C-alpha cells in the first residue's frame, strides 16, 4: 500500500515563503510522475507542479503558469521525498495542497494521494 504524507503547510504573510514536503512509503522510482495539486474552497483541484520520477527519465519538471518563477518542485531520491518550495506567496495561493503520485501497474494506472496540507497566505 502506497502512502504519501505531506507536511510544511501553515500561515504565511504575502511575499513570504513555505516549503512543502511529501514523503512516500518506499522508493519513488516506482512512480512515473509525482505532482503537487491544490484546491481552494469551492474550486476544482488543479495541478501546480509535476516532476517525472523514473530512474532514467526522472527530474523533468512542469509548472502551472500561475506559479512559474515562484515555485520550485524537487526530489530527494535518497529520502523518497518530493518538495515544493513556494516563494513570493500571494493570497490567491491559499488552498489545501495535495501530493500525488502515479504508477503504471500491469498496463493500468494507479494514482495515489496524500491527505493534504493547508497553506494560508494572509496578512
């Protein structure tokens, strides 16, 4: 059973920074992509950033336009953890942030989610 555990959320003032962590149970090489999503109240869950996770093609990143230049996704394969460094935070970044990992198993695709961590940007 795959488990993803997020941490690092909290309350921060506009212009501040936070770093989110997502620790996976076991090696992250078993996933082909890992990502951070966010969901604000009354809105759909949207992808914020993703990073490929395979042994040979891992480390390729993509970002939503709204966070490019402010957020950085990274991974530590020794710790089986991905991170989301969030700088220059804005009130519109307020949301619950979820870690996601996708795995191909027997030709099918399994998608796993963490429990979410609240990020609130407010003065």
